[in-house]
């Protein structure tokens, strides 16, 4: 690929341009903005895009990672500014003795950033990855309703043609499947359908009996997460698109101003920014858990709480639960609610990735958390992550990554990139990972505000806004897109609207392994841990950012949902997990 590369395009230069674009779209504290502008270096071994996608995914995510890391530097500096003169003297002596510099230079590598964006497909348990059938024997079965393990039910979340010529609709059975299948007139289980072709013929045959308008009406009645596949031009002409197109990619606003500043926990020689910060994660699948994973990279104690009665995708827990504790609580029982309330009393950050309004129905949500913060005397940071954002007529609609990609125009742009006059869902859940990074930035912003001015803070991010950021950044030139198509390979270019995201991603993986094998075996990108909970080694993507004077990394290996006790006292440095010295 390198011999054919257009020497006029530079991913590094484009990353710096996207960063400048971002700095014009969001408002950052002065010291954070100064850090990202003067102390950040972008590096790349291959100064060219990796993904067979028309959008500047790695460049956009690298710019986001630079902002994320700059907040980490600013937060670490608040510890020094809040220390007494004696404590500052002790810290300076400690740094001199250990030759530890003040947090300073940030390095964001594009290869690491690229790996971050498709990390679920790089993660392994033992020798097996997401697309290997053998991996199932090592996973905890949290697919309670067989929405993932049954291929027919899995395809209830897919893109199909409708009765309207040239119009497509992404139905989405979510983690339940039966409601969506029945909605279009199908039985919830069809064990007689053995092949992808037979499944598509059956489901698409039913979807083609409906117009887009009829599917929208059914979707609303059944409260399902489906959308029409729109071009970007069509989306921005919808009332929801018009409302959201000019909004910032993420938002952090005040919940209350009564509680005083709350400095971050600190100690002599502590090089982990968020050491001692307690994060309560109420999320499933990818974007939400990635917010928590990133905060864990910076040293936070992250406790993921899931219900034992709700389904979750088993393999996404391998990379998404890295560095955390994971416990089950049923918040609909008195015992579960009591245990949860005890956790909230000590939480610094709450991460909410559920359907809009779901936690409010349980009497939780930002209002409840704010009242609790005022009662205990120090603020809380609450971060919501959803699909459609928080303003406009679709704000309460449920959704997932493919839904956002289809409604905003990403899928149509992908189809056109592949030479087709139809939408195609892009490979890998990249929008999920990018949204998770924005959510982590929102959480870090809230912690910075709480440390410097006090109060409680509400961060809001969405998959839709990440996709709109991609359009703000712009598509690759025709020449760059042509080179990416050439590198992707024939099998990938044969993918159509009705292929599943795993089929599309699997063929994209083949092209990446052929052209960029380093992504799959470089110990500077990947690390291996012995996981007590899985009983095998797990391979995961390392943190992206490197910051002089600070430690970024995990304190424990991944584990399945429900492994740990629901408390803050069980976080220890040695839990039977061990980082392996080598991938090989």
C-alpha cells in the first residue's frame, strides 16, 4: 500500500486540523486549551488512514484523545494548586528523588488510536477473538434472550429494503429480538433457517411489505430502536437534524452550585490522576462502558452495576470491563436499591448509558443524584450517553450505534464509498468508541469543574453527535478513498446493505491484517493479562495517551458482569490478575 500512497495526504496534518476544528466547536478551560495546543504531539508509523471508511475516524478520535489527555494534565495540576506549602515541598522532593517530571508532554499515536476504535475485534480470551466460535466456551452467557447467539434473531437488528423504491430501514431487535420480529409479521424463532441468505430472504421479504412511514409508525407503537436510512442531506433537513446540527459535540452544564470545591484525592508520588475517584457505571454494550474504561485507565475505581435480569453482549465485556469491578444488583428489589443507595453515597461520577428516562422511572437520574450530593456536602458528576441527543423531537427515541449511523447519513456515505447506490453499515462499532471518548471528556470536565469551582455537573454525549462531528471533519478526498478501497480487498467490497455488521467487520479485518499486521500483534498497542475471573489470559488494547509524569494503565484484568461484590471496599491492587510481560 505504501508504494501507491498519495503523498499529498497526511493523517498527522489532518489530525491537527480536526483538533483546531474541535477547539472551535467546544469551550475548554484556558489551561486545558493551552495544554492541548502547546504540549501535544501526534505520531504515526503510517501517515495514512487505516479503515476502509470514507470518514476521518482515526484523525477525529486522536484529536478527542488529545483533549482527554489535556484534561488529565489539568486535573493533576489542580492537586498541586490545592496542596499546602508543606505538601507542595514534599511533592517536589519526591519528584526530584524519583526523577519524576511534572505532568507535561502528551503523545497521541495514530496506530494506538486506530486500535482503540475497533478494540472489540482485537480483544481475545485465550487464543480466541470475537468472531471465533470457540470463544463462547470461555464467556459468561449474558445473552439471556438469545438475541446474539441465534443468528436469525441476531438479524432482527439489520438494514433492509422497504416497499418504497430505493428506501431502506434499519430494524433493531436490540437485546430482545422477539418484539421487532413479531412487529413485521415473523415468528420469534426460526430454527429451520440455517443460512445467511435464507434469513435475509425471510426477514427482508417481510420488511419489503411495509413503507418507511408504516415502519416508523409500528416502531413508535412498539417502542423499538429502528430508523430509516437517510442521506446526510436528508437528515439535516429533518426537524431533529435542524435542531442538532449546530450544537456542540458534547455538553457539560451545572446541576447545582451550593456544594464547595472538591479537590481530587492526592498523595506523595501518586502518578495516577484519578486515584481514589469512585465511578459508578450503569451502562451496557459499548459506548457507556468505554466511558468507564477510560476513567479506569487514569486510575479511577470503576464499579459497573448491571441487573442479573437484563441481557448484555458477552464478548463486549472482554474489552469493555477492563480495569473495573463488575457487580449485579436488581434495583427493583428493596435489597438491591438499599445496596445501590449506599454505593451512590460515595460516588464521585455516575455514568448512565440506558434508554432515556429509564433510571428516572426508578426514582434515580440527575435530580436524585443532585439532591443526594447536596445532602452529603460535595458534588457529583453525572454523565448521560444516548443515541439521539437531548434536544429535538427524537431525543427520547432509543437507539444503538448502527441506528445513529443510518439516520445521520454515515451508512449512505459508506455505501457510496463502496460503489453502491444503497446504504451499508460501516465496519466495527467505531461511533461507539468515539462517543465513549467524548463521554470520558465530559466526565473529566465535570471533575475539573468540581475541583476548581465546586458544584455538581451534568455531561451529555450521544452517538448522533459523534457522527455529526465526522461530517464536520469532512470525508476523505476521492484519491484517498480510492486507495482505501484498493487496500480493503474484493471480499469487503462485495458487502451489501443486508450483510450483518460482523460479516462486514470480518471482511474489513482480513484487509487490515493483510496491509497492517502490526495492529494485531504489537506489544506497544496490545497487552495481555492473566484474568482470574475468566480463567484464561485476556488480550486487550492499551491506553492511547502517553503523558510525561503520569501513569496510565489498568490495575486489574477484565471480568464478566456480576463477578464482584457491589461495594467500594473490595478494590485492591492485587486480585489474582497479573499483567503478562509479553504477548507471545
